[in-house]
C-alpha cells in the first residue's frame, strides 16, 4: 500500500504552487490533488516493499537451487565423458521405478 503521508505531502506541495488569486480554495484543491494522486497510483501495477522482498527471497533461493543443479549436471556430464573416454561401458541398470 502506498504511504498516504507521502500523498498528503505531495498534495500540499502542489496546492502551494497554485497562483495567489486561487488560494482561497486551497483546501479544496489540495483534496482534489490528493484524490487524483491516489486514483492514479491505484491504477498502477505496484507491489508493496514486503511483497517485493518476499519475491526477492524466492528468486535468491531459486538461483541457489539452479546453481546446485548446474553443478550436479556438470559432474554427471564429466563422469559420462570419463566413462566414454576410457571405453568402459556403464553397468546396465534397471529402469527407474516411480
């Protein structure tokens, strides 16, 4: 969720930029600015910092798992290459059971 204090501050700053002749309706303008900012931000596809950090942690764990699997594949490929280079046939194994 967007911090409403930031929206309030931005609305106050925008209303401060209004020419002096329109200052009498400053509070009304400030509320309009706030409403427009909130609706505009609500339409954006934003995530909270918490959601971002959760997804970041998931991505880091996924990368670690990928690196582990890449190491296993590299080791298996090396073994396979070594067996092929020596000419030894791999021992017959039974098909995997599920």
